C-alpha cells in the first residue's frame, strides 16, 4: 500500500456548489458523530449530546478544521440541523464555554457537567475508533477502565502519544457518572 495516499474517509469531503469548506467538513463530521450514536445504546440524553459534539469536533480536526475556534457555535448549529428529533432537546440545552482548567483534549467545556463528560469521551472515542463508550450505566470505575482500554489499543501505534484521559478529565467523567447513578 502506498503510505502517502490518504485514507478515503479523511481525503474526501463532499461539498455542494458554493458551500464553504469548513461547513462541509462540519456537516461530514456531524454525520459521522450521529452514525456513532445510532450504533450504540445511549443512557443519558445530555451525555449523548456532549458525546456527539466531542466526536464531531475530533472528526473535524482530522480535516484541519478546529470546531472550537468560534466557541463551538458552528459545530452546535451543524448538529442541530442534522440531529434526530429525540436528541434536539439536549442539543438545545448544550452550551460550550471556555474550560476553567486546561486539558490535553479540549479548550472548551460543556456548561452541563454530564454533557462535558460526554464531550471529552466523544473525542476519545473518535480518536480511538471504538464504538462502546456511550453506555454509561456500568458504574464509574468500570467505565473509566473501558476508556483506558479504548486508548490502550492505539498506544502501540503511537507509543509517545498520551491517549488516555488525563487526571483532570478522569475526575470530570467520574463526577458526571456519579451524578447519573
């Protein structure tokens, strides 16, 4: 295989006539995030909305578009335009703000702590390529272990990268899951 040839899922972004490249990338990223939601069973709508936003944010980064550059407004608008009706109330409530404590993954945080945990986990799942982190009904310790397993799968390919949730991100997810129990 030619190593210089880009992967097809990253290389092709279909654009309508006159459409902005950033808007086309966000549309494609949101479609991928919603497909990931359909493949799994969601436990909490707020977590699912945050998860979809985080997943789409990372998918957009693959194409060189930082969806956080405008405060996440374009990302959330693209999600509201494509989301199914059952996810719309949670998306209407989703607000992204500047993260108080910087993390390795994101400069923005969702205002709701449960949605913020979903935002972080969605980015992790998009990075790792797994589809098993949307169901939050397993308890915090078991859930964080699943997050570690998802990240460890890629660690052999990227030995110097830090793929696991950092301690601050783990605390955010753990508090959010505790509030859901």
